[in-house]
C-alpha cells in the first residue's frame, strides 16, 4: 500500500467534485508531486488511474503550464489510457493544448509542443473518434483534430468523413460538436 501524501489525497471514496478539487489544490500547492500524480494517471490499476486523472484535470484547468515540463511523459503514455474517466480528462487535455498552441499561440506551448507530440495527439484522437468512446472524449478529439488540421492537410478530410458518417447515429452532444467542427473546417478551407 502506498503511503505517500499524494496517494492519500487521491484515495477519496466518493468522486465528488469537492474531493477532486481539494486534491488538485493540494497538488498545485505541492507541485513536486505532479510527476507522481502523472504516474498514477497511467497506472495499471484503472480505479487509481481514473481518480488520478480526474485530479489532473482540475490541475490543468487551473494551470496547464504546470504540466509543460511533463509533455514527453504524458504523450509517451497517452495511448495507454483506457477508462472512460481517463479518456474524458485526457481528451480535454489534448483539446486545451491544441487551443493554446493554434488559437491562443501561447508562448510556452509554442516552444514545447513538438511534431512527435502532435503526431501522438492526432493518432489518439482519431482512435477515440473511430472506437466506441463517450461523446465527451470524442467531442474533445474533434476540436483537437480541427486545430491540428490547420497544419496537416490530410486531417480535415479524414475528420469530416468520420463526423459525417457518425452524425446520424450520434448523440445530441456529438451532433452539436460535429456541426461546429464541420463549420470550422468549411470556413478554414474558404479562407485558404
């Protein structure tokens, strides 16, 4: 049994927002624990990994820059995430990173996000789009891919095809994000 302070903070019984937020605030007050938190996020114990990833989500929502030193580790392990909770949070991470890079042009991420990171995001997001994932994960993947497609020409046609193919059977959330993504791609293509 792990007795670290971080482990105790993420070993809450109920996944209440308050519990996750308290753990995330503790991590932000103790940033030296981020590496340990990331190790838990990709742990083979899916319950532990999901709880850790939920805490990680609150950390990067409050200050995504805290994760910049760990991009290589995150992207090296991204494809190993399997649970719905992990994928929802990590999908949001991919969405936020691509928005920071392509839309906001945030200086820190412009220096740190490398072509191999973009390749991994692209592969994982397409995998999430074509497998049976929850709509939250797929919606985040759509947005990440729409921005990546502004740099890599082949992405938009593939993404459009997947969205159009799945729109009729998709949930209301899938349809809404799909329409938004298709409109973005259409506008982007008109402006080129």
